[in-house]
C-alpha cells in the first residue's frame, strides 16, 4: 500500500465562516493550508509562488474581495505557471474551468476528492 500524498493547499475564500469550515474539514484529513487569500490581486500574484512552495491544490471561491477571480484569469494563469496544481471549486455556484467543482454545498467531500486528485496525479 502506498503512502497517501498530503495536500499543500492555498485557500481562496473571503468569507471567514466558510474558511473556518474548510480548515476544520482539511485538518481532519491531515492536509495543510499554507496560505489563505481573499483579494483578487493578492491571489493573482501568489500564483508565481505555487511551484516554489509545493502547492498542489487550490480551493477556489469565485467572488472574493476585489471582484470575480475567474474572470480575472486566475485559472488560466495557474494552468500556465503551475500546471501541476489541481483546482477545486468551492463557490456558491459552479465554476466550469476547475478540475473538480464541489460548490459550497459539497465541501464535506473535500478530503475524499483531494485524495482522488492527488492519486490520479501520481
């Protein structure tokens, strides 16, 4: 049996209560959130550091402080500069361009989905 890879996660979420729920769920799965971002400009700039920091998963809300991060080009920028990063949608409404879209209603499945995504990657 191979060892399960732990996720190194960037959480992009502007709602403190949603962020807390997600942190609690991920903690149960042994995953680490290394950065929490809530502003479009900050998240766009952070993409440049994903590979260096070993980020392998981004949890993505769509509408955060500063606007719509999907419309700002976050997903395409991540695909270009950090192609190994898996993006999971955690917004209220579906985001088509992500690897897996859970929406806010599906966040209880985060650990299961992360495990499947990281297993497929290897």
